[in-house]
């Protein structure tokens, strides 16, 4: 798909994937340091359904991490044993921390951070943990 994308200069989908929302893959690359890890871009939103169709076709599991902070999108989808669990932050999560533009630092739960990534990871981990605890009940 990556080779075809470069040749055609347009997003790609495998032939067996039904396009439901313009879920094309762009700028596809494989992580040279981690086997089985791919990176790509989409237009506007995560294409989890397309990734799920690929996994079902190839009979594999996946973890799909996605982010588009300009659209307040940050989450993780896990497809394991035929079950898709998708966890993403909502607007309330994004409002739980603040940027101090004077110091260019983020403030969250009484602590100061140089980047919002650690905060986002913490919020997502909590949400995933809450989902797991709710599922076990």
C-alpha cells in the first residue's frame, strides 16, 4: 500500500476493505525499530473501522493509537480475540489541564508539565483502567 500511495500520490485502502467514511491511509511507513508497527495519517479522524476490517481479514489483533489534537482527538483502540475496545478522551478531559502561555508549561492536578503528552497519556490510562474495572463488575 505504501508503494502504491507513493506511485499514485493518493490515500490507499486494501481491496477487501469497504470504505465507509473516507478511511484512506496516507503517508504510510513501517517503524524500522519495532516489528509489526506501522505509522500513517488519515483525514480528520481515526480509521479504526478500516483497521478492524484489515485485522479480521488477516486474522490478527491490533492496538491502534491515534491523535489529532487540533480536533481534540486522542485515544486507543484494541482489537483482541474479535472484540474491539475503543477508548478516547472527551472534551471534559481536554479541559482538565491548562496551558500557561507566559511560562509555556501545562498545569494539571497541581503539577507543572513541559508538554501535554504526559497529561494526555495519564488521562487515557485512567479511562482505560476505569473501563476495565467497569467490565469486571
